[in-house]
C-alpha cells in the first residue's frame, strides 16, 4: 500500500483521527512528491474531494 492509497482510505473513512492522519501524511510527504492526480481521481470517485481540499488547506505553509 502506498502513501497515496493510505491518504485516499483515510479521507474515505472520514473519522476525525483519519482526517488528521491524512493531513499529516500530506504534510510530511509533500504534495510535490505524492501522485496528486491519483489521489484526486480517487477522491472524485469516492466523493471526498471536499475532505482532500480541507486537509490540504490545513497544512501549514513553511
């Protein structure tokens, strides 16, 4: 299982801890090193794009 798969599953489950985990993985791995097209495609399929956008917006800028 890849980091992208874990993010997709965590966003799909949608529990507060899972959403925090997804945000943490996004922050640690960095969107530039993740296959964001893959993540976005699955989020569209699962209708969790809003959760993905919220997770991305919650990552502090460095």
